[in-house]
C-alpha cells in the first residue's frame, strides 16, 4: 500500500510538473507575441511621426524660407538684407535638422529602395558626425530585398550597435557586414574600440540595457540569434536571421 501510494504521489508530481511546464511555455509564447506586436507598433509609430515631421513642420519651414528669400530679392535696405539673410540661414539649418530627425526615425530609403541603401545613408551620416570610419560589406553584392519586418529589424539592430559604438567604445574604425548564407542573413558589426563588459556578453539581466535588450528581442521574434564578442581589441555584434531566399528581382547593386 505504501509503495502504491508512493507511485501515485510520484505520478502526481510528474503530472503537475508537466502541466506547469506547459503553462510556462504558453505564457512565454504569449509574451513573445505581445512583445513582437509592441515592436511592430513602435516601428509604425516612428514611421507616422517621421512623416508628420517631414510633411508638417518641414513644409512650414520651407514656406518660411520662400518668404524670406522673397524679401531678400525685393528689399535692398542693408539692415533688412542682413537680418533676412541670417534668418534664412537659420531656417536652412532648421530644415536640415528636421530632415535628419525625420529620416533617423524612419529612413524613407528603407521602404523605397531597401536595407542596403538605408544602411549606406545612415553610415555616411554617422561617419560625418562622429569621425569614425565605417565600411559596409555586402555579399553577394546583388543581395535583393528581404521581408519588410526583417529589413526593419536589421536596420534598427545596426543603428543601435553603431550608436553604442559611437557613445561608449572610443573606436576609430568600424565595419558592417551583411551576407546571405544558406537561407540566413548574417549581420556583423565590429569596431576597434575598448570592448564591452563580460557581463553584457553573457546577457546578464542586471547588465543588459534597453538597447541591447531590444536588439535581442527583435532577433528572437524572427527566430534568429544574437551574439556579442569581445574581439580584443573591439567588439563584434553578430546576428543570424533565417530568411529563405532574398528576392533577386529587387536586387540593389552595392559599390565595392
């Protein structure tokens, strides 16, 4: 009887453990779906705000610029000419800042032409602002368009990795590699800076900030993997995302 009761207890424990595991798996899957939906909504909101900034504030500034240029053309009073010219230059700078903010929120090239063109635009701007020399390598050079959610995720991951490079690494050189490999897209962001803390490499919760946490979540939602490596010197961020075969008909040539 004791043996029978013991077996019943063991079976009950196993059943409860299996049920608990099932519930945990179900809740984890639900949280991942919610997290993915939140990121999609965030990207959609960025796109909307970027469009409103460009079409609203950008157009208002352009109109102000036209009025000032009209004053400059018609009124030859030296004092008014000087004031109008300075105001026009201020508006020019404001227009450029609005365009930059709008494009950083959501670069139109990402939708219109694709990932590689958007990355090239972002790298050029960051290099000019930071002084860091950054190379872009793409294999094959005729890499085609990917699904919209994949291109957006890769762009945001590279954007975050390069922002961290600029803010924290002290690097002078960086390299971005995007390669198609047996149905995967492999993205690598490397630099020659001071590296990162080993706790961050191990993704310890108390050490991982919002940026790296967001990168990891984006990759997980797409069934991929994220790896951080201390390269001595520098840091490597490597992302592998399964994508199948890119659409070669929409290929964008990449200069060497």
